[in-house]
């Protein structure tokens, strides 16, 4: 009788071990994948990666896309987005662009400084813009700060007649921009020589000095008169100034009557037509009373044989308004007594005459013993 072959037993333990190992490997792979994904998400959640979009925009010349009215933070009062964009583009093109954590960074508000060619250009603060699959914060740019690296300390002063409208980069200056002197007083200077006729003026014109600073580019100033006319500006370094508006018609009207008044004035003071000048002097004015009270004692008046005017000039017109004008007057008055000739030291010659217009007529209101009008101030 033949023997039956015995069946070989499969080792159950070995099978379970194999299954366990395979399962362990699969679990390990799964856990590793999860860990790897977590590490990737953790790395991506670091604030520095919030600068990726900024750096990409810079490298792709898309600064305008990220630096906008809502993202640019500035303390510059009279400069705007366009000025900053232009300067930042220029700086960012000056060399290799890098970044590093700003000294002003905090855990709550990460902040980085952008450099170009090794020079700081701007700071960028970050904000949380989302969450990843592991509920970790994702960061993106929030605000751009360029002032610390761009704004100049240069002070610009602009001196203009009161009532003028001064603009810088299209922004209008106001009372808060008026300069202060060493004593802390606002630099507003009245034209002092007009104070002698202030009772006849609605107000004494003055010069106002504005002082502004905090610019990233050279500012552009413009001035309009109280009547809305453009006024030319004179520049001397960082100082600008504008003269009073020139009313050509008023100056022309005065220039036309000056020869007549000049002659009446000169003859009055040599006693040849005493009082003839009164009709040209401002009625009821102190100056008219002063002229009436002057006695020249030009002796001997009765022996004057001839007289003549020479070197008559009328120039340096200043128009304070359409009704107030000054000019420099010069004339020689030669007086002859028989054969002797004398050049008088006439009261009105080589002086500033101030005219006022009343009821359509121009009157001489004051004569000043200097060639030009002055104003109080530095």
C-alpha cells in the first residue's frame, strides 16, 4: 500500500509578518507624505514667502500693480502716487534687488526692507491673506513705506503777495504752511512805506512766506494772483518769490499825468506857482496839509528870470492794486537869477511818489525820500 504524501504547512506567522510589514510601509509612506506636505505648508507659511509677489512684480517691472493709492503709506503732504512710483522705479533699476527682515518687524506685523544695489529703497509690511490645508497662515504684501529712504530734509520758501494762491505739485498751500521766524511768529510782512497812507487803503498789501519740506523729487511751484492770473516766480536756490501783480493800465494812467504834476510840484517849491500843485494832491490828506505848510524861502524869488526842467524820469512802477501805484521820480530844476544859474534841491526829485485813485482821478498821496518801496521782513 502506497504512503500518502504529507502537505507542507504554510507558516501563518510569516504571512502575518509580511502583511504587517507591507501595511507598515504603506502607513509610513502615507505618514511621510503627510509630514512632507505639512513641512511644505509650514515652509510656505513663513512670512518671508509673503514677499514673493513683491519681488516678482519688481523683476517683471510691474511696480504699478502693487504700489497703489491703497497700499502706499506716506507722510509727504504734497506728493502723490505718481511721484513715488517714478522714484521707486528709478531706484529699483539701479542694481540687484534684494530683501532682508526690517528692524521694525514684529511677530504680529512682519516687515521687510527692499534693497537695490545695496541701498534701501522701501519697507514692505505683510498681512495674512489666507490659510493653507494645515490651517497655517499665508502671508502677502500689505503696505509700502518709502518715506524713510526717499524724503529730503530740504526746506523750500516761497514769498508771495497776500491773496496769491500757491500750489506745489498741484496741491494748494494753506495757512498751516506759512513760515515761522526765529520768535515763532508767522512771516507776514506788510509793505511798511504804505503805512503812511493806510487810512486811505482797505488793507495794506503784505508779503507772505510759505515754507514746505518733505519731498522725494524737486517740487514744482506755481502762483496765481488774487484775480486768478498766473504770476512769474523767481528762483534763488531753494527760495522762490513773486512780485505784486502788474496793472499796466493803472501804471500807464499815472505815467501820463506825472509830467504835469512834476512841473506843478517843482514850481510850487520855488514859489513861482505856489499852490498850483494842490489840485493834484489827495484831498483831505495829511500830505496835502504838509505841503501847504512848507515854506521854502527860495530867495530871492522875485529875481528869478528863467527856469527849466531837465533829466525828467519816471520809472520803477509798482502797482499794489488798480487804485494804488508808486514810481520813482527824478528831475532837475534849473533856476536862473539874471546871469547866475542854480540847480535846486527840489523836494520831489529823486524820490518815490505814491498815487491813489479816488472817484476816477489819480492823486499824489505821498512822497518818500528813497528810490524804492521797502517792506518789513527778512
